[in-house]
C-alpha cells in the first residue's frame, strides 16, 4: 500500500480536501510497503535465536523391506520403512477383500545451544487432510497449544493458524473392496477407511481423549490410476471432532496417491 507523507511531528500530511498525501520516489511513483503477519510464537523463537538465517545440514539413513505383490492396489504383503515412520500392512481376508493398516509415529527434538527452545518451527509435524487423517482440512489438526489465534480475528476458520508440533501419531485401517462395474481393478481401488491421530507440541502432551485427544474420521475412498496421473477422491466425515476443527466432507487430490 502507498506510504503516506508525514510532517516533523509524525502526523499524516493531507491536501486541501483532507486526503492523505503519499510519498513519491525519484521517478514519481508511489512508495509502497507491504505488511506481513507472523504468529507470535514464531517471532518469539526467532528473537530468542537472535538471527533470521538458518543453516541446516541433514543426515539421514533408512531401511526398507517391501513384500507387496504390486505397487498400485496391492492385495497382500507389507512394506516396513524405518526412518520414514510408515508401515502399511496388507492382509488378504478373502479373494476379493483386503485389509490395509498404516501407522505413523514422528518425534523430533532439538539439542545444542538453543535446545531448550524445542524443535524449530519449520521442522514441526502437521496432521489432517488427504494424506493422513482424512475429512479434516489439510494440516489443521493439533492440540490447543499447537495453534495460534490471530489477534482481532473473529468469525472465520482462518483465524486460527496451526503451528504443528514435535510429536505426531496417526494411523488408518482400510477395507479394500471390489470396485463395482469394473472388470479390471488393477487401475482402481475402492475402500472404506477409518483414520485417527493428532499432533502435539511435545511427547508428554499426548492424550487419547478431551479437547486435545485423538481425532477420528471415516468414509469411502476411490483411487484411480488415470492416464493423466493418479486421482484420489475421499467422501466421508469426522466421527470424533472438537470445537475449532475444520471438517471437509469431500476431498480431491490429483497427482499423488497415499
């Protein structure tokens, strides 16, 4: 927005009609400024660190064991991945029904000079959305101390900004069923799911129930390996939600399968 001109006392200069006079640059263009708002916990963290630039080095190692019979729409086998904290298991119940179970546990902490400040905000875990606890808006779940209410904002779902947390626990159970009217189901998958989980500021904050307890949702999911890329459609609803949660009945994703 344009920057108003001010006099020696700091008061805005106005013209004869009472309109503010705006500052101009050397080319006669209005000087402008932009206002950005960051949650206070993030500002407090940066102030405590004492600088605005973060240098990050990452060293990772992992182990994976995959016995699935096929990549898309498997009917038996499992994949265990240590380091990514994902462990889906496929159990054939009958020739046409397959049970899939997935669990995710994530935990992070900080050490060193500023270790007492906890995990850096840009490394936090988030939950909610098409990737884990479906039928909640993406990345909006979390205990009360992982959310920040924008001062002066009322009457909107966007007033509360999720900040994530250092501990995440989510899981899912899906019953994969035959897709009606489809002879070759190698490119489609229809399932009934129950998702559960939440995110917490630290491990000791974990709770099964109450306002900060585990959220649960259920619904029907369709995965289609379309010629232009994978398409996922979820239709469901939360069955355990709390005030402040943002439910979504229909969710759609293109380009990635989960």
